[in-house]
């Protein structure tokens, strides 16, 4: 067994690309020290698949939400269905939801209105959120503030500035770090991983996406979170065990995950 227990706070274990290898993938991640997995949903049609995947293994939690990169797939009625699912399923968060102003041809009005409705659902159910944010941190922060959103959450694959990070932290958010830190040229993200307070950081893989440096040719998978952990440890003064323990405790507390 590994010397640590890590939570992969963001992995799409339900994606069909893993169908043939899911069991093996979970086992090899557990052997590497991954003790818990969090699966966020991206569209309504995936909700049941996410729930079914999570039910197959112990220590897998899930979130449900409508992702900003799939605006063409969302229907207005999906919001109602999301609220129903959230009332009847043991979700750990609403997600992944957010704003993506990096996408070609993005519709900011539609994204903002979808996000607002989902933040409202999260607030009503006192649930944290798993946020996907690209090129829209200031607008996101403004929306969270205007809605007095105080359930917190994780800004997954954080890509903002130190000032934006500080604002999220003040609002009770954790910042997710994944494969990007393994790229030698990712100076900005590596600097944040080095300097942010450890109690504001969580680790993730975003499997099968966000492939690691040197592993660009294969789908990402949860066991590679150990490489992310090692990379972060190489940048920081704390020991690798401390970084694993604190980032795991951060995710556990925020998402109210069970203790094993
Ligand atoms: Zn994701």
C-alpha cells in the first residue's frame, strides 16, 4: 500500500472510454493510494450513468450538473430534472458547472443564465459546487458575491491569477490542481501550486482529460494523481505525506466525504 491516501477530486470515471478498463483502473488507483474518487456530471443524459458508475465501487462520490461546454445539449427542462435528482440522490456537490469564455463562439448570456440557475439550486440545497472556469474568473467571482453564495466549492483545474485565487479562498473555495503542474512551462500554475496556502489546495486528474507531461499519448487516469502529488511536493516545503494528508482533508471536509 502507498504511504498516503489521496482523493481524486475530479475524474470522469463514467466516460465510455473507460468501459473496458474501469475495474482495473479503479484497482490500480487504489493500489497507488487513491482512497476516494469524485465524479462530476456534464450533461443531463449522463446523470444516471454517473450514479450507476459511482454505485459500483465503494468510496466513489458524485456531483450532478450541466457543464458550460455543452450548451447545445442542454434543454431548459434539464434544470428542473437536475433539481429533482439533487433532491433524491446523495450528491456531494452540484457540478460540474461554470463559465467557459475560451470556447470558440461561446454564448456568455446563455452560460451565465444556466450557471445562475444552478448556483441557486446549490444554495437552496446547501451544496458546494464544482466549477469549470476559463477566461471568466472575474465574472464568476462577481456572480458568487452578488448571490451571496457561501456554500463554497472547488474551482477545478484552476487557471486564474493569484489575486483571483485569493478571492475564491476568501469565499470558501478550494483550488484544484492537476496535470498542468507537470508541464515545465506552466510557470503561472506551478507558481500558484508552490505559493498558495496548502489548506486551499485539492488535487485532481480530470481523467480522461488533462493528460500529464510525458503521458500525452494516453487517456489520463486517476492513478496518475500520484505524479501530480509528487510534482506539487517538489515545489513546496512540506513533505509529500503532509501534502497528501492536507489536500485530502481539504476535499473531505468541503464535500463531506466519509472518513475511509
Ligand atoms: Zn471535468
